[in-house]
C-alpha cells in the first residue's frame, strides 16, 4: 500500500457536498486503517520477475496488492490499484469488496470502488457489511437505495424511475444493466451470456464531458441494504475533512477552513 501523503503542512477544510470532495489521496490509507482497527487480517500479495543473473533487489514487481480478510472469513476487501487496472468508465478500480455464504464457497457478490471515491462512503459501506450477520444475501428491495438518496436531497430522474441524481446533476446512481465484462457475481443466472444482469452503478462527473471523478459498481447479488448504506453516506449533507480538493470540482464545493 502506498504511504499516505504528508498533509501536516497543508491547510485542512470542511467540504460539502462529499460526492464532489474526492478521496484526498487517502483512499488506501483511510480504508485500510478502518479494516485494521476492525480486526481484519491483512496480507500483502506480491508477484515479481527477475533474470537469473540479477539479485533479488533487481526484481521487477508485476503485481502488488493488499488483501484484508474479516475474522469470520466471509468478507474480504482488496486494494488493487497497483494491479493491472479494471476500469469503471475512465477510472481505475482501487478497492474491491466481496462476501460469501461460507468460508468454503465462492464470492456471492463483488463491489468495485474507483480511485477518487470519497473514503467515507467506502468506510460506511464496510461498517454496514461488518454489522451484518449474513454478508452474502440480502432481502431488502431496491427502493431502500432510492429512499437513502432521497433522504439526502437527491432527485428522481424524470426518464428512469430507478435512477437519482444530486441537485447539481454532477453525480448519479442507477439500478441498470451491468457491463458484460469485468463484473463478477455468484448468481448462475447472471453468468448467462444471453442474460442482462442488473445492478447498482454510481458515478460523478463534475463537468459534462470532462471525465469522471470516480465510479462505483455493485454486482447483481449485492444486498440492497448494503448499497443503501453506501447511498446514504454518499448523499449525506455532513461535511468531510480535506487537505486537497479535486480540480474538476472547482467552483462547485462549499469550503470552510477548520481554523
């Protein structure tokens, strides 16, 4: 995991709305610290290559990720930004979160969070996961996600009933067809090449046509109540602490110095 940036000499700000606040370049550190404090076991996975006549110090690292596993081995999260990137739109995936029904089974669902995602919303998603006795299956309806967004002042899309946006129309979240590649799920019907799996997607594009600030995707079997925890945090009006602000959000943030 990369070391966090030195922010000791940088001024700090309280920032709203959080969906435009970025990750403060601390997505790895903040989420990793939460998982460690929650008792998840961490493993560093490194794969490299070197020529026969080269020393170990000359090895080329091809893959380096950090894996966190919950105490019951039913949930895990992996920092994958150093790996060959999975792209959500034009943003590389930074964290993946997965869960299964038993320690011997395959993942039932996967969630993908790109770089730039506010670390508070990833942490709140993980808190909801940790507080669940059964992380693999859910019984809430998609309406729980829409209600969570509405509670934060987001508005329904006039053309799509299962989609909502923030009042500035800079961020959106929708229950829609997922891409055919890259998104893995444990439901055998989702694997049907002729089927169209639906799941939750969220993204932020501060300025139309200027590229995404972040993107998030949940595979089809992700419990809606967990997605609702993410959505409620994303739409929360509570300010977040930042030392660095995204250039793409310039002019759209309310910024208040801490002192």
